[in-house]
C-alpha cells in the first residue's frame, strides 16, 4: 500500500472525529485535513492541500516533528483568532517515516472534553479510539492514582487485561511508575527512561489540569522499538561527549545575567536607548547596538534577552575581534573530530549551536573577516549551518543581537563589510551615548559601580570626595563606563578602607587632568568658597564617623546650619 493510500485510509476514519486532524508528508506538504480541521483553520480543504504547513500556520512545529522524529504534546498555537492546543506525532509505514499528524482543538473545547472523561462512558470510549490510533501505549490515572483508561497496545506490552487494570492503583499495574508522583507535583516528565519486563522504554507523563487543579495524568510510551532505542542511545552518546562543555557554557550563561533594572540614567539619549531596547525585546527582530567601546553594549544585549520570550533559553556571546579568523570560524560554527590538528575528540559545538532556542550576541561584529561574513549571512538566511570539517547540516533557531563601535556604513562603501549582511543585521538599531555626554548620569553611575564593587570585594566605601565628583564630571572618559569602573576599582584597593574615596586614590593621568582643569576653572570667589565649604563638611563628617553634632562642633557652626549646608550640597543620605 502506498503512503498516500495509507493516509487516505486513515483519514476516512479521522474525518468523523470532532478534533481537527491535519497530516503532512515528510517534506512538510499538507496531504489531508479533516472537516473539523478545516473549520478550525478557517480555510477550505482544497486551498490547504499541497501547501507547506508553515505557509498556513506560521508558528507551526509539525514539520519539526518530521525532522526530529519526536512527538510534541500540548503545543499551543493562536490560529484564526482561536487558542489552539495540539498533539503532534510522526507517522510511520513499514518502519519508514512518511509524515506527521496533528490532532488539535480549541482550548475551551479541550477542557470540555476532559470534563467528560470521567462522566460519560461513551465519550471515554471515543477518546480511547483516538488514542489507540496515535500512540504505541497510553495510560490515564485520576487524582488518586487509579487507572481510568489504558489502551490495548499498552495492555499487550504489559501482558495484562484491560478490565483487570481499570480501577487499580497505577503502582499495582506498573511497579516502578511515577504517574502518581506527577499527579502530586503537577510537573510533566518528558522523555523519561524506564525499564518494564527487562525492556527499556521512553515515556512521557503529563498532568491533567481542570480549573487550576490537577485531576489526573496521562502517560504515553514514545519508544518501544529496539532500533529506535539504539538511535536514541547514539544521540545520547554524542550529547554525553559534549556534556562537560555544555555545563561550562551553562555556568557562564546563568552566572552573568543583566536586566533593564541595571541600566540606569536620566539623560535623554540614554532613556531613549533604553525605551527602544524594551520595545524590541519581546519581538524576534535582529538588533544592532551601536556605541563606543565601554558604553555597555553587552549589558543592553543581556537585558534584551532577559526581557524576551527566549529568556529561558541560552544567551551565548562571542567577541569577533578577540580571535584570529581560523579560530573564529571554529568557535562560531564548531568542528567535527579530526577537522584540524588539535581538534577535540568527539568534536565541539560552536556558539551558534549552543545558542539554539536562545540568543546569540556577536560583539564587535564590524571586525569579522569578509569570508566569515558570507558564512554568517547564510546562517541568517537559511537558518542552518555545518560544523568545520563536517557535512551534516544543523537546523537552528536563534535570535541575533550584534554590536559594533565601527562605522559600518563607511566600511560598506569601502568594500570592508558586506552590504547584504549589513542590512540583515541593521533591522533594529539602538545607539548608546558615550559617558561624557550624559552629564549627571556619570555621578549616578559611579555610585552604582561603587556599591557593586563594595559587595564584590567586601569594602565599606559610601561616598566620593567632592573633588572626585568634580573630576568625574569634567573628565572626557574615552573608555566610557568600563574605564570608570576600572578607576573606581583601583581606588578601592589603594584607599583600603572607607568611607570616602579621595582624589589621591586615583591614577596619575586623572590627577593631572584634574589639576589642569582646576587651573582653567572659574575664578569666582563664591564658587571657590562653596567648593572649599563642601570639602570641609565632607571631611568633618568623615572624621566624626557621621556624627553630625560632633561634625558641627569641628566646623564651629550650629547643628542646624550644618543640616542646611548638607542639604545644599546634596550630602544628606537619610
């Protein structure tokens, strides 16, 4: 029997089913849709047939089921203004993959069906017929762990009779089951390995929810065929060879996260950059971050990832300027065993592969060699890549964020950067202003850095001397926030103990700048007196360990006068 005839025979049965049924071949082409499916999709059958599934359902995962040969359960879609939930599974004929089937319905209808599960025997039988068609084995338990449904395939595998199983506690039927545990925790267990009758099987356990309460669980056997298990074992062996590397990468990923809360600043350009980043974060759009070195481009990239729908996925970064071209390719695309001298046994996944399902951040993308630009462009266009030294094509799902401090437009004109790649990267542009243009934000940023470094090094500094703040305001900061952080960190170590960081704690080049600036500053007597007065108050407070009464005595003024002057110079901290 041909594959199409097989599908036609199945659809004759499925056409009477209330659920929507859609079948694709192994190329992703729709070959059959039942009446309920057409109604839910809102398109006649003749317009659906011979269309690729992704042209009909943009976020469809059904073709991925064909590629991975792994079922997907409880997949959520928004289709034709309706909230749809689908179960998707591969279709085999004589051991050969021929396509995939999706059984779907509205969430409201699904909940209604589940409510009828324990109420109407006729509806239970109806559901059992569907489950018999779709899975090798399936078992359903209620909230107490008692078996309410089991299909014949699973009975045959277990060597039990259906009428003897119904009503028993699941542990009496399957000794090492975890179905009752899933009911208690409400947490699904996907792809679990278990042994039944000396045979390893792969199972999936999913809780059944109703009105916010777990009312049971469904267990499904995914793999029972020995060949399937061997294939799975091979995949597991490959994953195991890379396990240590993945663990290291995951530590980096989970340990260096930032959000929009860490991006501070009241300067108009900084607020605009942050607002733009927050708007684009929830989308899938490619982002290009522009700005001088040290302005916080990677901080913005982290924040965008954290505020995106991919926040649970990996955030993988790569500095394109930090590696020579040959190493950059291996780092970005990974390599197979034996690809070059010194290649790691078993190969190594690249940054693109590690970023699957998450975000890839390419810093200093303007420094990427032209030959690498061509390969990156292919990845963005085709959503696939090959490791160095390999011929296997890997499908990937990544969001790309790139950053540069270089004039890409000029580089395009000079032929130093590909124009087609430039337009691929520059979908949504965010420009971060340099620190020297952010006015009072410099002081705010300095205090934030001071607090972070105190925590990191166990220090107790709470303030900067007024002369230091003057230096911060007037220095041009060519290294931006990174330079500011470096000089504050140095000052902490030089000063050793707090609470005040003084001018002498900073490196000579900054002191020279301050001296030069001071000579050219205002000669107004009033300005000079106010500066001296502020410095005197700060030092008196430091000498008295913050005791304001004692500080007033040291200054020879009344305590009320001290309060007024502290308020004038923004020295009140509580």
